[in-house]
C-alpha cells in the first residue's frame, strides 16, 4: 500500500499546481476572489469546471445508466413491430402525416391525446415521488443534459487527459499537439451531436427509409434542418454550456426544493463527523479533530464545481460522485467510509442528539404522491382495457340550423365521422334513436344501402347525413329542440358506438 502521507501530499500538490491553490479547481482564480467578484457585480463570467474521474459504485452506476439510456435513444427507432399490411412496422413512430402515434402495440389517434396527457402526469408524479425520497437523482443520472454532458466529458478526458492534464493543457500556449487534441475532441463532439439529431428525426419517419434518403441527399429539407438544429443544441449544451444549463436554464432546481422534507435522502457531508477538518499525516492521532483531511477531492470530482461541505446547494444534482471520491480518500487514511453519503436532515439532528439514525420512507408526502400515482395509473389501465376500436363524432350544421322542405317537414344536416381503429376494413350500419318519426337519409352511390358505411383499415370516414322530421312532429318540439342519438354498429362483431346530438326546428 502506498504511503498515506505521500499520497495526501501529492494530492495537495496537484491541487495547488493545477488550480492556483483554488480548492474548487477553477481556472487560475482563488475561490475567495471569485466570490468577491460576484459580490461586486450582478454578473459573473463563467469559470470553467474540470471534473476529475473517480472510481466507485456511484460512478459505475452512472456508466450503466448512461449506456442504457443512450442505447434506448439511438436504437429504439430501428425496432420493428408487425401491425399488418399497409401499416408502418416501426415500433415507436410519431407519424404526423397520418396523425398517429405508434408505440409498440398501442396506436394513439389525435382524439386520444388524453393518453399522452396521462403518461405525462404519471411521469411527473413519479418524479415528485423519487425526488421526495432521494433528491434529484433524475438530474444526477437520467436527465438528457446530464447523460450527454457526461458523455462529452468522457470524450474530453480521452483526448486531453484527466483533470490535472486538462487544466495544464488549457493554460499552455497553442501548439501542434494542443491543436490536434482540441480538434479531435470537437470533431468527436460534432459527430455525437449529429448522431443525436439524426436519431431524433428517425422517430418521425421510417428509420431505414429516411436513413437512405439522408445519405443520398433525397430527404426532405425539414429533416436536414432538424438534424442541424438538434446537433447544434447538443454540441452547445453538452459540450460548452454544461453545468450552466442546470444552474440558469433549467427550472427544476428551483421547483425541487418544494419536494424535499427533513426525511429526504440527500447527498450530504456529515459535519458532525468531519469537523474539525485539516491535513493529516500518517501516524498522528485523530483525537480532537474530524475525519475530513481537507484534500478537496470531493470538489475536484464534482461536475458542477461546488463544495458539498458547504451544505445543500441549488447547483447540486445529487450525482454522488463526491461520495466515491471521499470514500477513496477514507480508504487511504484508514478511516470509515461514508463521511459524504446519502443522509437526511433529521438523521443529522439525531446524531447530534446522540440518537441512532433511521430511514423513514413512509410519510405524508410519499403517501400522497404514491396514492395519486396509483390512482392515475389505475385510471389509465381501465381506459386502455376498455379502449374501443370504433369511435364516432357528430357535428350538426350551424348555418343554417334547419331547412324547411316543400312538404313542410324540417331537416337538419350532420357530419358523422366514423373512425375505424381496426387493422382491417369494416362495414358499419348507421341509425338514429330517440326521435320518433324521424327519417335518416344520405346521398349515396347507386346500389349502396342508405345506412351502410364502409371504412378502410385504420382510417376515418366523414359521411354527411340528413335527419328529417314531419311538420306535425317538428311543431311539437320542446323549445324547438330535441336530443337524440346516432348509433353506429359494426356488422362483423356487433360492437356499437353512440353519440348524442340535437335536432333543431322552429321555436314557435
């Protein structure tokens, strides 16, 4: 095992040499100077953050989550799902020309957008629940900004080295080697950004077909435009802006404060154990001091450039990389791990009072979020299980409301839209109910039954019907109006859809 004192001295020397004695690793300025400048001005220019690569369970978890989420994003448009002839076989497709959203077995029509609303509500409630339990783990692991920034930092580390090397490279004068490293990094970023924009447009068209069109320059201009737009934003936000997006652009850091309580698990520095902090040499006593040796490795590992020892901060995305960094140091100085760990405000108070810490997951906040989440999920499941493949809408003529025919009868016109969500052609019978004496008519082709409507697979048919009421019946209408139903029946399986509408006549 490497001598602990030598190791710690080398860490301190590295921090002083590469960051200008700045514990936050910020380029060429002391932390005090940076904050003094902030106090003098409402505007502070960005100070670049150089996160250091750490090793540990949370870093491995981040690698895993990054690999899974990127694989889902890039591979999903290429997955196939057989829906039958004349229908797209792409598993996930937002088909704007056909006004459909295909998601594996589920096909969502425009009038069923409430399913999307339900999914968004479920996602929001799930995010609220997770945040109330374990803080901003969404931000630290699965947020697209975090995932792509982490990927871009990995590319930067590949070309320019880890934190200390990157700081020295940026401070060094331009040279052929520096230019080559910077060029390689930015070209790789651009390729990743183009792949990101390209994958996004594949969700809106058949991926293999569009890929061929893009290569042969036969794709629609909109495809190239959106690839360029998403490539630019990915490059800018993931490679250049990075933590600035989370601090200044994203509203979630401000909102998430309302989701926490005293029992929320947050990445925390255990001040009761770490203070009084200070350098430590091997062989000296730990009496009268804390376990924190003030090495600054937790700060060096932070992608947001903050010091977790300053307490909970807006910038913290709960990525837990500082935990891995601190645990490495604790192993070297032969102290227990967990000086920085997931902790709660209430457990901090318990330790100060000499009580044993405990985890409290079941509390009013989590019960509320879980209950509403379960309720919305149940409603969604019931709606999906009772989802009909036949949908009908009826729109009565507004101008004129009614027409008086030569025989004195009153006629209303209606647009009846029949949606066939089956993947085969269906034949329907249209009838009316609830309006005694009314006659249903339709202008049809010769030889076609008046009430029969044939709708192609996965199509909508707009049919115009007329409802006529004899003069004596029209005069008996209450206030010149009467409600009745259009009934559409599938002749193959007998399923029906009913839509209520109103017949209008003279109010005299």
